[in-house]
C-alpha cells in the first residue's frame, strides 16, 4: 500500500514539474524513493531558491548543503512521499514562482 501511495505522489510531482518547471528545473526520472533531486538551470542559485520557496510555504533543501569540497552541486532536494497530491500540485506552482523570481533577480 505505501509503495503504491509513494508511486502516485511521485507521478504527480513528475507530471506537474514537467509541465510547470520546464526550463527552470530538471528532475531526472526516479523509480522509487521518498524524495528526489531537481537540478537547477544555469544562473539560478539553490540557496536563493530555498529562501524564496520558503517564503511561499514550500520547503526545499539545497543539495550543496550535503556536499563536501569545492564542487558546487546546483540542485534542490524535493520531498514528496509525505505530501498529498493536491499539495504537491500547489507546491510545484509555488516553486515555479520562486524559481522565476530567482531567475529574474
């Protein structure tokens, strides 16, 4: 039951992201799990995105917080397993607004 629930939520996230976040964020195909990485397009800073998204009620974590060394990984961690599909849709919309704001600034 839980595996099916997570699969449904993952599918909602991927579908919404494909339609609304194209050109801003790329989510590689994920087959399992409770969270995934979204790779930011060049010129969009993960820390700024996390701050802007947080102001809109969406929590994402910059991947660079988990990396050691000089290589900066410009991505964000997106959790989906604990979030209802309706909230995933809302969150993707809010995240799109944060990404667009960070791209312009």
